[in-house]
C-alpha cells in the first residue's frame, strides 16, 4: 500500500505537470491539487475518507435557509440580546464559518444562486435577477437547469422543499391557476409545502406541491392586482410594530386564507419538517427548509412573544431557534444525527426595517459591526452566518476562515454524493467539502462576485480585496420614520458605523467614484482605500469585467441536468 507521503508526492508531481502542459492559472492549480487530494483522501482533506467510503451509508442532508438573518443575530456569532441555544449547539458540535456570503444581498437572487450553482446576474441570458420576484412571476429557474435537488435525486435521495419559495410558478406570467407548474417538483424536489412567495407578500396561503392547500374549485384564488385590497379576502390582522406587510391582492379561496395564520407559520413548518423526516428516515434524504423567519412582518407565536431582549425582532429569532431544535431533535430521536449533514445559514444579511430598528434601539447589533444591510453591496448585506454539523466527519467546535458562498453548494453536494470532485468548469460553484471536513491551508475560492440590488454595484472579492464599482451601498436609502426600510449612509449612521466616505448619514461630496477595501485588515470597511491603491483598483476592475455575462462562453453555463430525470 502506498504511503500518504508517497501519494502526496505523486499528486504534487501530477498537478505540476498539468500546470506546465496546460498553462493552468494559479486558482486552477490549487483547485486541481485539492480535487486530487480529495480523491485520494490524504493531506488536508484526510477526514473525507469516511465520507468517500463506498460501504458507508449515504449521508442525509438538511439545509436550513433562514431569511434576512444577520451576521450578528445569533449567540454563537456574538449576540447577547437573544438566546439561540439550539443553533449555538450546532456550532459547538460542528464548524462555524466567518467569511461566508450569499451571492446576492437580496432574497430571490440568493435562492437562485443556492439552487442552481450559478451567479444570479447571469440568469435570463445575462439580464440577471436583481430583486424580489413579483407576485405574478413565472418560475425563474429553467426546468432544464440542474439544481441541488437534482444532484440528490440522481443519487437516489428523497427530496423536499419546505417553506418560503419566492422563485415563481408557471411559465410567463403566473395567473395562479392550478396546477402551479412548472414549480419545485420540476426542479428535482419530490415534495413541496410552504409559502409560494413570502410572508410579507400575497397570496397568504400555503401551497402543497402544485395546489393551494384547502383550495376550493367553487371558490378559486383570483388575482386582483394592487389597489383593490377592499375587494380582497381578509387576512390575519397584525399590529404596526410587526413591520410592513403588503395588502392582499387576491379574492376567493376563503378556506385557504383561513388556514394561513401569520403567528403559526413557524409551528406549521417545523411540524412538516418533522413529519417528512420521519416518513423518509429509512432512505437517504435531502431537506431544503427555507424559513420565513426572520423576514418581516415579525409575528412570533404567542409563547415566544416577549421572550427576548430585542423586541419582536428578537422574539422571532428565538422562535427560529426553536424550529431548528425541533428538526435536530427529530434527527436525534430517530438515530439519524450521526449520518446527517446539517447546514444552517441565511439568504442575505439583516434588514434595517421597523422591527430591525426597534431591535437596534434595544441594543441588538443585527449585522454585528459590519457595514451595511440587506440589499446593499457592503459586507452587512451579504456576509452571513454559516454553520455545518456532521458528527464524526466535521471537527466539533471549530471555526473556518475560508471564503465560501451559497452558490458553492451545487459543487459541494456533487462531491458529497460522489458525482465527481465538484469542479467548477460547468458553473460558478466550487467544491467546499474539503473546507467542511478538513482544514485546507490554501484558499479554495480565490474570487467571488457579489450582487447588490442595483446592477451598478456589482462587486468582486479577490483574496483580501473587495471592490465595489460605485459609491454607496447600492441598496435602499430610506431614512425617515415612515419609511419601511432604511439603508445606505442613513442606516450606517443610525447604527453608528464609521466609513471614510460618509459623514452625518450622507456621502461626502469628494468621495471616490468607487470603493476598495482591505478586508483582512479592515473587515468593517471603515476606510475606502480606492485612492491609495490604483494598481489594485485597475486589476479588480478588469477582473470584474471578465465576469460580465456577455463574456461567459455558453459551454460554461450550468445547463447540465441529466436527461434521464423523470419529471413528476
């Protein structure tokens, strides 16, 4: 049997030869070395041997995708005004990541990136997805595009999506006529149950697979449009302090609307998750659980109201923590914990809406000391909590500083299920399994493109450098009490953030035309060093240009769904 040292030497020689013969870039060289090390199971990813063992049972995967949860919203990430014992326990039993990001600072494009492994600015022929999907949006993911659900389904897994969808249904404009297809079941999910859009936008009903729950053919769901809420079906009343909720735009489906209650959504989704895991415990399964927590409106169940020191915002976090505990408790009850990879993260950074402002006034730091909020290009918009637990495979109580992104889950899950090493040649996704299971010394991802709400603020990260091609955050700019969401310079001033381009909640007149930050030495982005490093600025500008959609060859687009997939 070859020794580890001998194998490592062979790998080094092989990759070096490839580098010379094929003129590999430095990043390609590193990825090639990591992939070979992964396959041989030595060096920094030696812990992956058990995962790659053909005789070992296929691991279950539970991916919990919280909504608008900021970098400072959990106890394990420094929060003191909320209690999150179940999520903190995941961190103690697994690994926390300090440099994890969502591909977009906005909900819908972030979900697109997670499910497809493709940057959302590439979607729709380069037009991109930049904002929340409207109520009448058709399905935003091409059914021929491979998803993370396909990856698991092709490996014989049972698959389910529970909770917030917000990626549209149907082709073209969605008229909400059943069946709601194409939808989740056309993207690799065997089962779907949840909110078709989001808890702040209609229709306020549940959808199961492709039907409205408790729908009645004699009382169909009918879209009215904006401005006709007086004709719409009544919905659960909520107080102003719960924050914004769009008025209903639908009439009919009275029973379906009565089934939905803002204050019981968390309980319903937790119960669905427990029931689905229990029903599928005899086979490998993948559960994508996309919570509505902690997206506004903040409507925690009665038993959670007043339990935190951060107003309704904090109470909602504590209900989210309970939901996580219900899921992990179910895994433990059925003896599934040791063979289940649990990942907990958020779709983007925290949002400074009314609920968020009340939490800040109570002393809670939504995004910790990061600059910015949801929708913006600053770190607070997209740097997110990311926790992974897999007992016996992921070292307990550890922390990683690897740069990773939710767009990387496609390649990571391919590697996990033995479908290659997760090479990024077919997508924007990079295999991060070595960072989950081992402790690689080299960066697995050297570059990352990050999208704000505005295309003008498309940003790029390379190593320690972060470049944003415009002034400000590119997010919301509200600042008045009646404004639902605050963002940009006014929001930074409200929470006491310091940035060299800002003064008294406004951009300085002489601020540079774009932004460059050294995140290694200035994680909180206090100093824009654009003028100090012109050579770096030029390099980053050129690098960002190579990622523009028109410069991406068609063969590098992730359109590789297996043709033998049986549509349901």
